[in-house]
């Protein structure tokens, strides 16, 4: 069998004597969505920030495609084809989709000028693959809906060859239609073989989008379950009581 896309082994980190993550191990396979659930302060965002290079673990190891990875910064993470889409999306509101997609990585002409036409053509190409209904290519992203803004952020990650995507609350504050748009994007990325870590508080969304769910509480991993093996009530029990389904009975 091929090794996991991501293999987090015995990851721990403390801040000022407080153990934020304690001995957590998780895997992620190509074409798989793994959901991370837990109350605020459970450790899920901290764990993911270690994978994305924002934090450095005190102990534990990270393997990418079966090889030990050394991730000390977001730049290191990108070298391993890891991209993170935070809740804030980190978009420049006054710029259009193409300018945001290539922000800091602009395409230039042989004369060293920014090639706006080529950047728009590339943006249309990636959007056709991800969200064929996207049409507002020349509007500043502040004029876009929440789902369209997510499309731009996801397109930016995928265009630069992300194989591992971390999505932090991608449907928070979105309406029903917008939430469905983002769900469709996630399903499309999964079909294309990306591995996705999805952080969300929405247990129903997790059961719809994820292959497996991992629940954390007080910095520890309570368990990882296949979605077909658990109910929404099972997951809620894990979050609230900190016990796996068979231990709750």
C-alpha cells in the first residue's frame, strides 16, 4: 500500500506550561477528507498550524508521502505542497480574482511587466475546473459573495499545486446556497486526488463531506472514526464527553 499523504506521529506542543496538543497521531490519504472537530481550545487549530508551519511542535514527527518532513515555516509547508485556507481567506479586497490568485507570485512579460492578460487567462482556466459558474473576473473580491470568495482562495491554493489542503471553517457565516457551493468545491478537489483536513463545528456538514472524523478534547485525540460507522449523536458524545462511541454505551 502507498504511504499516507500526511502522517502526523505523536505530535505535542505546550504554551507557557499549558499542553495545547498532547501526543496526537493522524493520517490523511490522497482523495480523502478528514474532519477535525472539538470545542474551542480542543487543540485542533494548533495541531493544523504545526502542519502548516505556523508553529513548531515540541515533539513528534511529520511524514509527507512516507518521507520525514521538516516544517519550520509556512514556506517549508508550501514546499511540501501544503496550503492553508484560513477563515479570513487572506484576500486583498480591492483586487480582482486574478490579482488575488497571483498576489506575490505575479506572471511577468519578458520585459518584466505584470502580464494581466495571462493571469486572467490562467484564472479563467482554473475556475473552469473548480467553479464553472464563476463569472465576476473583473470585480474586486469585496464585491463577491462568501462562496465566490472561497472559490478564489481555493483556486489560489490549487493553482500552485497544493496536494494537501487545510480548510479552517470554510462555510462559517455562509448561507445555504453558498455553503453548498463550497461543499461542491471540496467534493471536486477530493475527486482530483487532493487530501483535505477540514476544521468545522458543523457535525452534519462533516458527515456529508468527510471520509473520517477526528475528535479532539483538551489537546488530546479522543478518536478517529469512519463517517459510515458513526452517527451525529456519536460525534457529539465524543466532543462533549471525551469518549469513543463504544465507551459511551
